[in-house]
């Protein structure tokens, strides 16, 4: 029994969220620093990258395995007891504490799950939302053909075909350009695969589970007595090693039965699913979605009701200092100015919920700004700076004055470079200088 890490997200967060009507692949969310009261303490879930991307969507969040977005979506449905879906899919070691534990969204089970149970659950999504428990023996007959035993399956309806398909469709992106690109590149054949990677706390467990219309295969790597996996071994990260194992096993099965394993069919979209413009649903510009690497159109259940308030946006010019952005002044030199869009603070707080850090909502989200803070001029000329030189490169540290937004480099009274405060603070001369 082991934590299944982020392979839990489709099973407990995304598929139940779609089934309960709180999300769809195109539902917007804020990937940011959440501060959530839990057990008398404040829990602040982190992404494995240690960074936040700001505006995101359910599809993007699953593809990139964003922890904070998964927790936010789980907060939206935990009162519906989504752990019941795991019960229906054969998880046998659930505890009472699992029903209220927010970190369940990230695979933090009290006891854990077996590889068989985890893969069974993924097969449910590939099977139009019907759970069929795994078995080994199909039937037993005598030498004369008399039937002694035959297995009888009892399917359990867990998710609607629409929910199952939308979750599968999002997981396609995991293999095409998400956290499982390695697995797809190692396969010796092409097929319509959808799946999810997973890593438990302290990197003690590494998972990958994926399905095509014919087969679901999952692998786990770890130690009998749990301990941290080597991050890198023979030039491969632990997640790559797990995906290599999955692909090698899939290729071996393909060698035995090419027609069945490859599956020339694709997952079929059922009725009851429509494509909608995120721009029209949220009142948010396609250029802003593009900046955040979010599709302009995405799939939704046909009865999906967009519950978010509309974004109110306006164009803005701003300057960057560290990881914050401030509205530019009329006097700000144009060479230091960036351009973006202001989203209403209420809109972003709605996307992030009540536990999103208010300071984050008030600061920059990539090219997106909230509020209208302006950087104040301290009223004096900047103090002198110290430069260092190595070969043809000069470099310097960030200026001690908080209102310095950039630097100009001159050579023989001619400006040769403009460097913004957030860029690398150095300049290399050309040959012959």
C-alpha cells in the first residue's frame, strides 16, 4: 500500500469535479500560493517546480500536474465527499481520515493503495466510466471441455461517459506535451494514449498509468521499505526511469499482440459535450489566454453552467521590479515599459477562492496585473554603483534604490544597451572593444 501521488488527481479531483458540475477542461483557476487552515495550522501546498504560473485552466493544471490548482478544485467539492468515488472504483484501504484530508487531492492517503487498485481505477475512465474489478482466471474447463468455472463481472457505474471522456481528453495532453512526454517518445508504436504521472512525498514512490481504448497499464517504482528514490541515475531522472519502464513493458506486450495493444481505434467523444469559447464564457481576451498558454476553446459538458463572475479587463503599461509589476508613469521611459492587461481583483479572488494569498492577488501574475499600484519616485537621483569587469563583460548588482527600473549602457557617449531591472545585469562588448 503506497501513496499514489498525482495519479490521484484525475480519480479524486478532476473526474469527480466534472461529474459534480464544478469544473470542465476549460475552467479557469489561479495557480498561486494558497494558505489553508488545517488541523490548527496553515497548510501551504507547493508545486514541485517551486513556482506558480498564475492564470491557468483545469486542462493545463492537470497536464503540468499543478498541486495548488488541484487542491483548489478539491476544496470546491470536498463537501460532496468525493472519496466515495474511490470506494466505487475498488480502493479497499481507505480510512475515515481520508474523507476530510485535503492533501488526499495529491495522493496523501492514510494507508495507501495497491498498484492493482490504482490501475483498476484508471481502467474505469477508459471504460466509459464503468468500473470492472480485475481478475486473473477467465474460466476453467476439463480436458473434455466441461465448464468447471467461469468468471462473471459485475460492472459498477461510477462516472458518466461524458465525465470519463473529458478526463481522458485532458490526460491525452499529459503524454503529448505534459509530464509524460518521455513515455510517448519511447514507444515503438503510436496509439491514442491518455495517462498521468505521480510522485509521493519525499519522492518515495513514482507512478505512471496510461490507457488506450484497449488496455490500461500502470507501473510503480520504489523500495520495499520506503525511502527516497535517487533523483538521477545513469543520466535519467526518477520520473523518466518510471516512464521508460512503462514504455518497455508496453512495447513487450506489443511484440506479443500488435493488433490488440496498438488499438487502431481512438477514444470516442460521446454526445452531451460541446466546444465553447473561454473568451465568451469569462469575458477575457484571447490574447490574455494566449499569454497564459491556455486554449481559446475547450470542451464542456453541454449542461455546464459557468459559475465564475466575468473578468473586467483593461490595457495597462507597467514596469517590473523583482517578481512584482507596477503601473508605469507618463514619464516612464518607453524602453522600460511592458504592456499587459489588468484583471479585476474580485475576478481573480473568485478563481482562487478565499484561501489564495491576498498579496499574490494584488501582485503580478505573469503578464497579468491586478489592482493599480504605482511605484513611487524617491525624489533623488540614483546613487553611484560599483561595476565589475571580466574580459569584455561588465556586471553589477541590483541598485539599492527601490525605484530604479532599469539601466542604460553607453559606449563613447552612444547608448549600446537597455537592461530592465528584472533581466540579467550584465553587458558583453563586441569583438575589438
